[in-house]
């Protein structure tokens, strides 16, 4: 915990520094949600096909990025809202201006009580 996932259009593959973004996401999560730095894990998942409205996906004029942070239950709604806003600020700072319109979103959710993990 926390489990951070960044889903994004491959259109923006060169528009952001994933290592810098992950570091900033981890720092925000530690500061706002009291996570331990060594517990932060981020998975980046590029999508080769994303669609926006009625635009021809081949035009590639839009890019989508969505960050999901799964936390163990117990954080209040105010903490989750603060972290969501921080994630959007981190995205603004770490995604370069490019030739596409960026649609960014984020959500903070509680991990299911069945969540388990192991390290090897």
C-alpha cells in the first residue's frame, strides 16, 4: 500500500517523465495520506488505443491520463480530496505541453478488505 496506477494514452509517451512523476506522486501520498515512502508503488500502463468523443481515434488530437491511488481504509474524505487535488497538480507539473489536448483525472479509493501482498 499504496497502490498507484497511471493509465495513459501512448500519444503522451514522450510528454512526461515517468520517474519524476512517480517520485512526485509518492511524495504527495506520503505527505497527505501518511503513507510510508517504501510502501509506495506505481505502475504505468500505456494504452495504444484511446477514444475521445466522436473524434477519429487515428487523429490522436487528445490524450487521456487517469491516476488511481488505492489506500488501506481509514483515511477521511477530506484527506482523499486533498490527495486527488495534489495528484492533478503533480500531473500539470510533469506533463509537457504537446500537440494534443490532455484530459487528466484522478481518484483515491480504499483497497478492498481482501487486499494482501508479499515481497520477495
